[in-house]
C-alpha cells in the first residue's frame, strides 16, 4: 500500500490482509476524509483489477444497485416488431414473434439488461474490487437487501435466471457513522476504524502524495491541521483538504507558513462558514509560530 502512496498503519494493513485471505467484506468506519474510499482504490491498483463503485444515498433501491432494463430500447424494439408484423400482414416476408411469450423472450434478454454495480461485481468472477461507499446514507431496507447479496453472492433475475459466482469480488464498505449499522451487517464483515492521522504521519502523507511541497512546509501544515481538528469543527478537514491546502500554499510560493497566510487561505482547508468563523476566532490557538 505504501508503494501506491497509501500510508496504512499496522492495524489497517492487518485488516486488509485478513479480508483478502478470508474472502470477507471489510467495513471501514471513520470521519469523512480519513482515507476509507482510498483503500478500495489502492487495492484495485495493487490487485490490478477494476474498481466497481456503488455510491449509496438516501432512497437508493435495488434497480440502482443491481440491475434494470433498458426500457427505451425495449420500446423501440417492440415498435419494430409491430412494424414487421404489419408488413407481414400486407404480404411482405417477415419472420417475427408469433405470441406474447415470444415477444417477452425477445425483449428480456442480455441485450436490454443494464448492469448496475452489484451485478457487474458478481459477474466479474472475483476480478474486481467492489466499493460500497457510505452505506450509512442508505436506508434500513437497502441495508437488508445488501446483506442478502453479500451473504450468498448470488441474485435471481426472473427473466434470465440466477446469477452466481464461485469467486466473490473483494468488497470494501465504508461508513461515516451518520447512523448505526445493523449488527447483522457488522457480523458479516471484518471491521476497522480509521482515525485521523497524527501530525508526523500527515506530514509524511503530504510528502508522499505531494512531493513538490517542501518538507518544512509539510510539517507546518500537518501541525496546523491537527490543531484545527481539536476545535471539534462541524466538518473537520480530511486528508484530501490537507493535501489541497499544502499544494495551494506551494503554488503561492509559500515556504514558511505564517498567520496571515493561514487566514488568507483558510477557505481551501475549512469548507463550512460557521467552522471558518470559529477558526478565525481561535487563530492564536491554531497557529503557533
């Protein structure tokens, strides 16, 4: 993971290794921006397999996650069949369906099937990393549906039959803990909590992911970000914001961070108005020369 610019601590590295070797899903929890999603991206690169991402949201359902039918194309095909039937009635030669069952057999085929992330992952025969991102944003019903899929790694499509796999994909689930997940899902997966990195680790992340940032500036940026997170902001900056800020300071030719530059570039790091105002009021505490 380090070779792919992801600095995992021993606990995370162990959890990932066990998930791969046991063939179990891995549930990663932590605040937004700590690198949960990046774990799946890095695994995809390490294993050299596609990353298939299912982004969860409120109201997501099976048709968005599993499969759907291409209704516009089915309608066009149906009209074409009707036109062929009319031509046949006028004496033109046409070989078309002779019954409603024949029409259904022609319309509900692979040609008109829209694969969604879960079905695509099942059909990969283990050659994919399935990222189920922010599962906590979905509702209880979808979580129960997902648990069934992850338990059996098979799905029934009434018109086509059962799709199953003998080699499940690598499955990474992430949660920002906006709500509690069901115990059944937790029992089905291995678990790891990813915390914000300490200042030394964050400085190293900056040096690895943004090598153009001077080492001294990287250390100053990491120190400020760690102190910012201690303010218990509504949306504390994640590693992505830290990297954006470090790169922005470098573009501005900053080699030594000062209070004025921190205040001028604060919006690159803190993305909530109330948080910005709170940080401005606590600048003496945040910035230590």
